[in-house]
């Protein structure tokens, strides 16, 4: 008898200390007849209270979908049938809900009668949060891919609109149009505002693509980055989130450029700005929003460039300050944050030879509160030294050049033809295949203005064919693209050595590029005397 009691005690200890909620239900009433002690530790409800509470486990499920899954599993078990496991949120007394995976099954006697219903609920909150964050990371990667496509679809019509505005401006200034002084001034201002608006749309799409694109591999090329321009771009992406909670304060000083992977500094600043906005409780009135601030500053001592983001929000608990850089650490719910932003931000900054530190409460805050993040990066040199001097590009050449425009967007091709046709002899091909046919038919050209991304044969494949069959014509290629630089495009352009026009561009940009290519090729031609 003593041995039996010892085994019973061991069995109960095993059940009570298992890291699971283990329960038994009466098959007739569906009420609890057993609940282990771990349920008390996990849910915060004493076992005795749970056992005398009708429908306790159903009520412990936080969402209607969870209640439905639990009740369906119990109903199937009453019939002697097993059911698939399910995931649901469980309420915790005095704490946040947890995610649990539930399994309910019948205990069937030798005679086939259901004598009890048992089940387990395992806490899978960590697994669920990690899975949710990985899904968000995958969505971010997908966003980068979609942004590239959106950039192409936006930049092509934007290029047409920009060229169209140039055409309209030229028409309005023509000899056959008479406008009074005030009307002419208003028209000119309107055209400029339209140009600026188009460029702002393009800038936002470009910034979104850079922010969402994946990090480049170790050792990838770094470029001179304007910290102030990057701050402005980051603010354009996050302004909507910030202004509903706080005022934006900018204190941007003249600072030297820094060397960063393309777009990465913007990614870091966007992350800090979003965090700053989320740290401030959403106000109930505009007056409350005016009392809160998100401040961005830039400063430099000539050796380093500092970017400082300060908020007047809830701040960071002292015990959490060392942990905020750890991957997947977050004090937000998985639906708000991935817990990866600050970890990735620190990696980006450190790879650029810099540091990023967090302070909370923010120094100088009264009353103490908020948080301050300071990015420190090595300066690449004074701005005027970092910008290489460019020789003046000849706007016109002494002879009309024969230009082939290879562009699948009909409206853009037509606008280019009309604008460039003022200076050069222009032909248009709607695809690389059509251009190949024109060349095979004996047509000759000095310059080929070719889109990189087209249905069918792409611009880089077209160029490769021409380089093999007509190396001289290959030296006349100028590429156009509505998509930001990617690794493949960058490698191709580096190997080809051909110039690139990023859409949208003005007619003057295209004419300058054509003039430079024609002049360079003529100077290099045999017998040119160069």
C-alpha cells in the first residue's frame, strides 16, 4: 500500500510539473475533473477555483475561434473520435494572453465506451512569435520585390510626364503663343510645381525600394551618402506615422558625406523614426500631439557624422537597454514589431565602421523620459571634396546624329522621339526584337537609347548581341531604366561601361548624354586626329 501511494505521488508530481496544461473532462457534463498545477502557474488561476468554475477551459480561450476549436474537439471526443490539434490564445489572469497548441482525445474502454476526455495545452508563444516575425521578414522581402516592379511602372509614365511638361513649356514659349506677364509667370510656376511633384513621387518610390531591399553581401560596394538627404527621405516615408502622435523637429547641419551601402542608412533612420513614433501614445487631440516631439539632428566635427533621433515617448526600461539589440527582442506585440529592426540597424552601422547607441531617459529631458539614439559614422571628407568635378558636357554636336530609341512604352517613346527630334534624326523600335530587325535590314545608327527592362529580349541581352556583331555600334549604347540599381544591373553596367539615364529624366539630360557619346566615339574613330 505504501508503494502504491509513493507511485501515486510520483505520478502526480510528474503531471503537475510537466511544462503542459494537462486536463481531464467528464464525458457526460464536459466539466473539469482534473487539472494539473502547471495550469495554475501558466494561467494564474488556482486549480481549486478552476475546478469549481463551469466551462472554465472554454472561457480561458481568448477568441471565439479558439472556443469553437476547443468545443468541436470536445464534441468529437465524446463520440470517441480524435481531432486534429489547434492553436488558440489563452487568457492569463494579470498578464498578456499566451498562444497554446491544444490536443483533445477520448479515453475509450475495452467495450468502446468513452470513460473520460483528456487533453493537453502546450505554450507555444515563443514559437508563434518567431513564426510571425519570420513571416513579416518574408513580407518585407516581398515588399522589396514589389517596390522594384512598382518603381518601373511609376517611373515610365513619370518619364513621359516629365518630357511632356518640357514639351508644353517649349510650346508655351513659342512664337505662336502670346501670354501676358502674369499669365506667363503663373504657367511657368505651375509647370515647375508639376515637375517637382513628379520628382517627389519618384523619390518616395525609390526610397521605399531601398528601404525594403535585402542587405548586400559582405564586401559589396559602398557609395557616398548624403546624411541630410537621407534624413529627408526617411521622414517622407514615416511622416504619416509621426504627425498623428507628435511634432517633427529637424535640426540639420551641414555635414560631410559618409560611405554606406546604397539605401542602408535610410533603412536605419526609418526604423528609428518608426520606433520613436510607436513609443509615443496616440493622443486624443491635436493639442496633445503638439506636446510630443520626434527630433532629428545631424552634426559633424569633421571627422565623424552624427545622426540623432530623440523622442518624448515612454522610454526604454533600464533592464531592457542592453537587450534591445538582440535579434527578436521586442516589447511590442508580434503584430507591431519583429524585434529585428534594431539588431539589423546595428549590424548595418557597424559594417560601415560606425556605432549606434541608445540612451533612456533622453539626456536633458524634463521630466526624465523618452529615448535618444545616436548614430556615429566616419566622415568621407568634406562635401565639396567628395563631389568630383565634371567636365562640361556639350549640349549640341556639329552634326545631327542618327538615334534609335528602343522603348516598349509607346507614349514615352513618342515623347522622346519628338524631343530628341529637334536636334537629331530619330527612329523608334518598340522592342529589342524590332530593333534587331531594323539593323538586319541595313539601317545604321550612331546612338542607341535602349530601355534595360522590356518584354521579350531585355536591353542587356540586346546589347550583348550587338557587341558581338557590331562592336562600333555597341559603343553608342545609352541605357534607360525605371528601376533602381540592383546587383545584376550594377554588374552589367560596370562590365559594359555604358552610360545610364534613370527615369524620369529630362530631354536635356538625354541630349547631353547623346552629345557626350557621339563626341567620344568621333574622337576615338580612326583618322579623327585625336
